[in-house]
């Protein structure tokens, strides 16, 4: 059994999600957002991100933290602020010696929905189905965070051994047949 935490750091809203993995079963433990736009000072926003990530680590003791990798944009100042927010989230996890991993946004969407260009709403809908919860539109930053955690789980879920054909795969993995 392992617990994974995902953080989607932004400079206005930071989404987070925590899942528990037991074999192939996923369980939603927590998800939400922290509103940072109420703070005028960027350094205070970074401090709040650091504190919230440490709080989540303290509350859930995750085995790993998955983050959305930086994406490239045209506004250099926005990219710099986003990079700082991601760095602070990483530093919080690393300060507790928790391994971190990053996934590109398109990879996350592809992993969860099968479409690398899926909308936030499509991602949220698939997650609500996978994790059996009702999603609120105002928490799309949180479902983005959950999507990275689920993507990380899917990336680590591999059948053991090498499978040469479908017949062998089905014989070796009867629990995957529905």
C-alpha cells in the first residue's frame, strides 16, 4: 500500500490531491485548493505553498510526490513565478526526503482521459468516475492535481514479467479481465 500526493502549484490557486494505492485499487484521501490571490506579496504566497505542502506531508505521510512539470508560455514573469511555486513545493517534499517525480501536462491528460488535449472538465469527469466522487467546478485545480497522482500510479502499474502475446497476458493476469 502506498500513498501519493500531487501538488499543482500556481500563483493564484494551488491544487492538491492525495490518493492511496492498494494493489490496483485507488482511493481518494483528500483534494482541494489553497487560494493565494488574497496575498499581495509573492514571497508570502511561496511561504503558504511551502507550509501547505508540509502540512499535507505531515497529515498523510506520502511515499512520493508527483508534480506537473513546468510548461512553456509567452509571459516570462508568469513563468518565473510559476517556476518558483513549483520549486517551493519540491523543496517541501525534499526537505522530508520524499521522492518527487514530474509529468508533462499532456502526458497527464493522456494517461487519465486518453486525450492529451483534454479539457479540465474532461479530466475532472474521468477522475470522478475512477475515484468515485462528485467534483465541484470550482475545484478544477484540485482535480488537475489528482490527475497527476493518478497518472503517476498508471505509469508505475506494469504487469510483471514480459508478455509475448494476448493469450499469455490473459493467463498471467486473470484479475485484469472484466
